[in-house]
């Protein structure tokens, strides 16, 4: 079972991200379960959503306490909550930021191999493609590129089903851009 | 559908009928007919409420037939009756009395126009003679014909009608109406022998084979007083004057006419004089104007026409074309007293209208019959001291007016019929009179604004048709509809409607209602909301 | 009001029946084949105004709908006295659910009729003033704002009579109830409290609102008939005196309703889409004392000049506000 | 057709397949998505011939439903938590009148303190209201159970509550096999009411019943629920025939046959419990009660007869006595010597984790449980607060004190 926890703020599409991810897994014939952290979220409030992906039916209903991948849609959350709680030593970390780990001041909190940590300028990419600061689809593209737990095509298909039409197309563009960027960075890391 | 309904919670309809709520009752409502004050007071015994009920609906012939049960002269009565019914009318306390008289006149005229007829009863073979073709005599004749008896009326005058013809001026009582109503009676088979004065009742009765007699010769002899006179002013009697007017002879009512007396006849003469071109007409009365016995409406009309009333004067002498009048002092008692002060009044003619007497000559040959206090006494069955001889009208002790006479004629006819059958029947007990307080008059609505003024005019001037004109068909119905049907169910459905327990059964048009005592809880809403007071509450017997 | 011009003014259009009116202008109550929707054997008090008002209204609605009618009843006297197991006095399809939900039940029935393609079947919800102006007010307002095809009839006897005469928001100032006793310096129910639900109903801009009184049957029937000719949410409030709760003689029930109208205490009017479109005029104006006197609940008011004039002021204000006197 | 959809959406689709005629909608978390989705389905014409009514309260929601059901329309609504309490009077009324309404309860706690998260206090508050109460374990069951619910309701002329854990199921997006219309039509015939408001055949529904018949009415209601114990499995069999899934019935069991310890529970927590059981070696089985009302005494007794101990794990409890489900289970076990432990967990949305379950199991197999255990209870906070209460006459709001104790209130005040 692969467990993804997504942190963000209300209005950033955190819950949609978990849903799209679960649909992408479903498209691949896997079992998956997406659940928002439950609350009366308002715009701007910290929000968490979970997604489990497995080859067998998922019975577990507890919150994701030990995620295999952590997506942080908003780096300002580091000041508010312990987003890294339970993150497995071999887990993946995707952060929406143009800055580095050091610049973000979270180096002490992270004990992961470098290749499992990716900083993605997701808001910038979203603004470029979608014209709105919605980093969720972008980060799913990055997740596909970083983890391989899900295929980018599945993510694209899932976005298209969730947001039919123009909005979906723009989100797909943004996700693909992030996917390419990460792949490119990976290539660079390998080559250097 | 099979019964799949849940137990107790869902019920089929009709179940409550098992619950006989009548057991809650301590008082029960009962329908009754109470006597309306109009009916109670009508000297002719008309069922006014009932005929108005028909007229309300435009059923004029039915209404007329209802009148005819008691009175064969609606057209006459509609003109000359002083309608005590209207004075008694409960509607007075709501707004103004129902114009009963004007509706009656309308119905009477309708009957004449449409030649409605009444059929005589199955012949009995019995004969009755009537002396005097005035209202009492003719009414009696009519009712006897309804019973199927043969009737002969003897009349000394050349025309039938009595005082209505000879005592009431034409402007109040046109001849054609009177003639029509008398002809209708004649058409029923009543034989009238005119110009026939009966001198010997017993002989005439035997000659004609009659079994009973009704005397109704009236009171036609003028009561005259002796006034000291130098003969400079002619003195006439009112009876003569009015008869002269009827017979179209010169009555000599010219110049300054002075009528002496305060009754209706006096006013009739005064108003006639005015019509005949008198220069001035004065009515001199001993008492005060308020205490004049004449009908107030007639006095008012007379005053409007320019007749002058001179009250509290006694005529003491006729001298040099003038009358000497003594002023009278009003007193608490019946009669004013002389003052000793005198004045004079110019006069071209003086008419005495001081009352009439019964002609005594009829009884000269009959030892059993004699006048007491100027009238012939009869018992409660209208029979005189002589077996089989009945009497009524002005000659018997009662108020002297046309309506009373007609009532006498009816009653006498019934009593004669009973007497012929061997036994007098007791008059059925009268119902309780319905008082205004027993009614719920809120329900009686006002006349529509558009109709009210016309009605008011007609109502106020009723009895003077020829002065102001008749009700037309629409107004007559409207006026009739003002009747509150006091004490008598007119099927307004209020009881049927206001019962919260559906405990009143409506039986259909004309059949009225019944109580379902199984369910009536005795709340008395029906009795309270009955507009006309035709329901009363009676305690349940314990 | 489309009354026939009074042709038979012996009683005009004031009595229940009127043999001289055209058939179409006669009351349903005066006809021999009225439905008697609320039949004999019910357990209402002697002279119950509500029993009378309910039969008046429902029979009229039955006639107007060719007997295709369903009634939904709030808890209260009307429900209790009509349907004690095993007897029902209703002859029509009828349901009682709860005290405060008659309007919602009506909504549900109307919705069912719509989906069943039976929109010829019409729906009435009904209750007393407690079930309408107080506990049922939420559901009533909801039914109004959705413009559900329900006629709601409130039988207004100005208090919780079923539970033993307590104050409701329809109880008038000064009235004695079990919860507003005539004691202390301001005896009886407080003045300047309570709510006018007909006007609140009009504020919803529903197609039809009317007040009626059991003393004016033609007016009442015309209003129910009119209500049934309209689709959407409708409200009629019928004034129904309660001998038990008011301390009046059973025989006075209709008369009290009449005096309430004639004094101006209970204005009769119609409103359509939020606007007042007609008022029923006072016929013979009476002072409020005439209305108060026959009722024990106001006995103390008659001895209290300040309260008495307060009641008269209410009547006078109604007369001014609704134009209750003929010009 | 298999779809990756939210549980609420799955329920909406299932209800749509049942051809509802009247739907009453009022928002309350966490069931709101269901009526939202139904609204869209009606408005778009995907549900034909259906009145969708936006009511003004839960009380009205069920009241409108009572009216429409009594008038013969297949009726649906949904609620949760405070909404359930607000409609409580109508809940009793619907069953008393015998109206086959189907209502989803998105299970949620009841305040105060107000709390929007999952537990099962709301359904439990109405456990004696005369409704059939069916609890589902996952969203596939939620979908299937709604289809069965209409059939059960209409067969018995009783209302049915389908209880699904709020958020945990209502908001979970997972794979659901949504049946097709033909299948559902085959399974669920059109509604033929037992009683109906009809001018052609007038009846009075909702009479006042006095002492002379009230006991009988209640007894009949009880008998009808008892009959449902036969009918519910039968309808589940019919469902299996057509849809190929076992989604209903009275109970479901996992390894109860050779278990020493059997955990008895309701609703979605069974998933996490099964995972936890799989992760350890003790002989622990599980039993899920699917039909809480009627309560399958016989079936539970029979399934638990060989256990050494029973642990009732429930998301609700009756203040002043303890577990509600446990009480019912004890009745099923009366006369046996098998101990029944009560564990109260997940109140107000507190996560139920495998970690806590493992600890619980360890204690359980050693019979090291108290009669009533509150899982993950923060004992320190409670002790401090109780102590403070004893000292102070006016301690203020318990809820606020606990939060202050945890630093939340102060933090909020300082930021």
C-alpha cells in the first residue's frame, strides 16, 4: 500500500488532489481510497487530505499517520503544523516552493535522501498555465515524476474526468510541465 | 383493496356516527311558529308574514291567494286600511316598518289587472241572507261562498260598497278598484239585491228560505248637534257630503269651508273641499291637534294640501256669515273645558263631522234585538240575542273602520258555517307573539342604496296611491323582502349551517328542518342565530 | 369579493341560506348535499367555533375541488376531538402527524400528488393558532416561501385550548389564560405582544392570504373558494370563538365572532401577492365592550379603564389601518 | 459499473436508481453531499418524475416525507447529528404511522460541545424510535443497502435508516460498483402503499389512541420488527441473486468460528479492526452488526457462543451507564458466562488507529480490560479537570477547560 498525505490550505484544491490521485490509481486498475481530513474548512485554513493506493481492497479507515509521500502545497504551513509527522524514512517529500530546503529553514526536520525530496515552483507553474495559483494538479504531475507510483497519463486522465473542458486542459498542461521539469531535474542529478 | 391499514392508527370513515353526542344535552332546541305582531294586530286576521313570504319571491298570485284567505278586498285595503300592522311591525326597531299596505295594494291591483279569481266551495244547499253590502257584508258573503253556501245580500243603496264607496273620497279610493273587487265576489255567485231596504228580517229570511242572517248595515246616520244659528251659514252633515261626492251631485262646498270634528271623516271632507275649489278649508276641533282621532298620515296630508286645523275651539253660534268660537282649555282628562273667551271665524258653509249612528229602524219589529249605547251587541260567536242572526261591522261594538268590518265579515261567516253544522268551534289558541328580543336581527340586511329612496317615498305615503303612484313589480318584491318573517321559519338555513354537530337535517325547499337529537349537544347556536325567533330551547326532562 | 348584489335583502347574503340567490351564489353550507367533511359524533365542546369553522371551510373546499381533497391536521383540539380511536368524524382523506408540522405534511402530500399526476387532488393543511403561529410557524413559513401548492387554514381561537387554555402568540392583550392570569398590576396577557400571521404570510408574497370569521359565512366561503382557484401557497385564518377558553356561553359562539368583526377587533381582509386587495366592511359598528362583555377571560379588563381603552385603541387602529368602515 | 466516486455520490446514485418520487433536502454535515448530488440529478432530469424539495429544517424534511409517503410516493431524505434530534419527533411519528421512508444518516456526534465529526450517537439517539436501522461498513454496502432499504421498508411498511459513518464513508472516494437501472428495477418493484391518502377511498391516518389500544399498537410494532429479522436476510438473498454481492443481512462475521476473542462493532471501523487483527497472531475474530434495529439477538448469540470473551467496540455511549451496543449484546449473551467488555472509541471523530487497537487487543486477550474502556482517553487531562471541578464551584465550561489544558485556547488568544 502506498499512502500519500497532502497538506495545503482551504481553497488550494487539497481534497481534489487526493481525489484525482485516487482516480488516477483507479484508472490503472488499482484500489485506492481518497479521504479529506474532516473538518469545517474555510478558505485559508490548513487542510489535509489522504490517498491510499494498493493492489488489494483497502479496508483501513484510519488517517494516514505514516505517509509514503507527503505533498506540501503551501510552505507557510511549516510554521503552523507539524506537516512531517510520521513521514517514513524512505518517504517522498514534495514541496511547493521556489526556495531551497535550507532557505525554507526545514533542513533539521527532514531526514530523507535528497532524491526523495523535490521542491516544485508549483504556484508559478500554475499561474503560468492556469492563470490561477492552484498548485494541486501541478504537484500531482510532480508526484508521478518523482515516485512513479502513478503514471502521468493516469493523472492526466483523472484531471480530465474531474475537470472536463478548458479548466481540465489547463491543469493538464500545468501537471505535464511539472512532470517534465522534475524528470529533467532528475536527469540533471543523474548526470552530475 | 384488502384492508392493509395499520391497527388503530388508521381509521375508516364514518366511525364517529357511533358516538351519540345527543346524550350531552341538557336543553333541546325545538322548532315553533310564533305569531308575528303584524298578524296579531290585523283586524282582518291576515297572515301578513305568510303572504309577504310569497311576494318576496315574486309569487304574487300565491301571495294574493294567501290574503284572500282572510280578506277579499286587498285593493281596497291597500288604500284605506290604517295598517296597524305597520305600527306593530318589529322592523320599526331596526329601521322602519315594512310597507305592508303598499304591497297589499300592489297585490290587489295585480289581481284586478290579471283577473285572478277565487273559486266558491262545494255547494252545501244552505242559504244565508246578509243585510248591507258594505265591507262586512260583502266579506261575509265571500267567505260563505268559499264554504259553498248560497248568499243573498240586500242593499238599500243603488251601489254596493257601503262607507268605502260613500264615505271615502275617490282620491283615496277609486271606484274602479272597489267595483272590480265587488264584481269578483259577485262572480263567485253572490247575489246582491240593490235598492232593497230590509224592513222585516224574519219575513225576508223566510221568503228567501235562508237559514241564517248576517246584519251589517253599518252606522250611516250622521250625528248632528244643534248650534244656535241665524241661518246665515248653511250647515251640512259629512255623511251627506261624501255620499253627494260619490253620486256627483253639487255639495255646495265653496268659499270658506269649516269642518267641525277631528275624525277621519272630517279630514276626508276637508280634503275633498280643497279639491272642489274651496277658498279656504278649516277643521275646527274641540281638543288639541295631537289628540285628534284622525289618522296622523291623513292629517299630515291634509296640512300639506293647505287645510288649516283650528284646535281647542268649540262652535257656539252661527251669526252673520260667521261662526262664534269659544276657546277651550286643554285638560289632563278626556275633555277640554270652556274658557269663556270667544272669537269669530268667517264661514261660507259648515260641515258637521262629529260621528255616525246606527239606524235603529231595522229592529223595530224585533223584540229580541235592540241597541245598547247605540250599537247592537253580539256574543263571541258574532251572534246576536236572536238565534241564527249574526251581526258585524260598524253596527256592532268595536272600532269602526274598514279593516275591522272585513274581519267581522270573515269571522261571522266562519261562525255561521259552524252554527249551520250544529256547533260553534272554539277559536284555535293563538301562538305566542314573537318579540323583537327573541330575534337575531343582525341578519336582516339593508335595502340597496339605489332602491331605498323610492321605497321610502312609497312607504311614507302609502294609502294615497292615487296621490303618489304605486309600487311597481320590482319595488313591491323588494318591499316585501324587508319582512323579517318574525317567528316563522323562512328557511334561511341558519340552523342547518351554524350547528357545529351537523345535528340539523334540511328537508328541502318548503319542508323546513328537523333536529337530529342523536347528535345535538344542545349548544343553542341554532336558536341564537335563528333570525326570526322560530326555535326555542326547552329543558330536557330528567 | 364577488358577492352577488343583494337581491333578497330580507336577509341579504348574511344568513346561511337564501332561497332567492342564484344557485352559484348560494353557500355550500346551505345545500342539502354539502359534504359534511366533519361529521356528527365528534367530541368538540358544545358550541365549538372550531368545529364549525372547519366544516365551513373544508366543505367549501370539497365543493370547489369536486371532492378531490386531502387534509393534513396539526395536533390540537380539532385533531383530538375528531379522531379518537376507533372513531373518526372526518369523511375525507385526512392525516394527523404532529403539532408543528401540518404545513410540511401538506407540502409532502402536494408533492406526492404532483409526481403521481394527480394535481387535480388538492391539499389543505390546518391547525389551531398554537400549531400555526407558534410551534408550526417554521414549517408554515417554509411552505409559504417555496410557494407549495397547499392551502393552510388556521383556526384562530387565540390560545392553546387543547392543553387547557394557555397563551399563544395569537392571544390578545388583556386576555386571561392559564399562563396569563388576571393578577397583579397588569392582569391578563401583555399588550403589544403577539404576531399577526396573515400579514407575515403576505410578507412572503404568496398568491393569496385572507382572514375570515365564522359569523360571515358567505365571505368565508368566497375566500376558501377563491383560495382553491389559485395554485401555490395560500393562507386563510378563520376566527373561531372557543366557549371553553373564553368563558362564553356556547350559544354565543357565532355572535362573538360577529362582535369581534363589528368592533374592528378582528379585521377581515384579503391579500394577493403581498398587497391587500379587499376588506370586509363593518356593518353595524359596536364598541369593544360589546365584544368583551360576554367573555369571562376579559372580565377584569372591563373593570380596568386603561386596559379597556387599550383594547378599543387596537380596534380603532384596525379600523383605520384596514379601512373597515364604509366611506 | 465500477466507479471511483465519493461515498455520498454513490448513495445519491443508488437512491436515484430506486426511482424516488419525493426527496427532501436540508444541509447538515456530513450528509450534505448526498442531497446536493440528488438535487443535481433531479434538476438535470436524470431522475425523472421526482419532486426535490429544499425544506427549511430537518423537522420539515421528515415531515414533508411523512406527507408524501402517506400520499403514496416513494420518499427519501437524509440527515445527521443535530438534524436527527431536530427531527426526532417526526422520526417517531413516521414509524408510528407505518410509513416506508428511507433516510440516510451520515453518522456524526451530538453536541454540546458542537462537533461535526463522526461517531454514532445520532443514530443511537433514535434506536428506540421504531425505525429499522441498518449500518454499513463501506461505500459499496452503502450503495447496496439503500437499494435493499426501500424494499425492506415497503415490504414492512416501516421506515428504514441507513447509517453510514460521516466523513469516513460519506467523504471517502473509493471504488464502487454502481448497479444498473435494469437490475434495480428487477429487484425493486414500484411502491404499493399499505395505506394511502386518496379521495376515492378516504381514511383518517394518525388517530389518537388511548390506553385501551396503545399497548397493542406498540406490541404490533415490535412484532413487525421481529418479522423483519426474517425478511432482511431474505431480501439480502434476493439481492445476491441479482447483484452477486452480500451487502446486507443482519450481521457479518470474520473468523468468529475459531476465535477466542470476538470484537463486535457497527459500521466502517470494522475495516481498520480487520487490518489490525490481520497484523497480530492472537485468535481474534470480528462481528459486525448490520441490522441494529431489529436487533438480531439469536444470530449474535449463536455467532458468539464459542468465544471466550466478547469486546464490544462502539462509537457511542450512554452517559451514566456505558456502551449502548454492549448493552444489547449482553442481552443476546444473557445466560452465558462469556464476559462482554465495552470499548468506547472514536467519539467526536477521534481517529481509531491500528496502534491503539493493538494495545487494546493485547489487554483484551489477557482479560485485562475494565468493564468500560475509553480508548485513547487522555487520562491526565480528565483527572486534572475533575480535580479542578471538585475544588471550584464554578469551573466554567468543561470543554473550554480541556482545550485550555491542551493549550489551544491560550494559543488562540495569543495569536
